[in-house]
C-alpha cells in the first residue's frame, strides 16, 4: 500500500466483498478507505466503509450505455468530504 500511495500520491481505496474483507483485509488496512460491495447482504456494523456498492442490477431511465445493468453506490459522508477524492 505504501508503494501505491507513493506512486499515485494518495492512498488506495480498497474494494472488498464480505469474504475478502473477512479473510484478507480486516483491520490490517484500516488506514485505507474501503469500498464495500454488499449487494446481497447488509454491511456489518463493525466495518468502517467509505463507499458502498448496494446494487449491481439497477436499470436507470435515461442511461444508454452498452450494459443493461449498472452498479449503484453510496458515499458515507458529506459532499465536501467527497470532493477530497478528486484527482486532477
């Protein structure tokens, strides 16, 4: 993680599902933000997530991309905090 942070100038965001979080990530990467995929279950209260994918089968009016379904995600904080993730 240190090498990625040094190369990109920011800490990585770790994308996990329950299984990978429990078996690999856990609290070992607590200094990185988590993007937690929970489309079939709820996020355990003990997980401190920043982003959450809550659906992978959404159909949106007006969307005309090649995929029928799109992922839906939510950010677990305020808009000003979200703006900190922009990389120019």
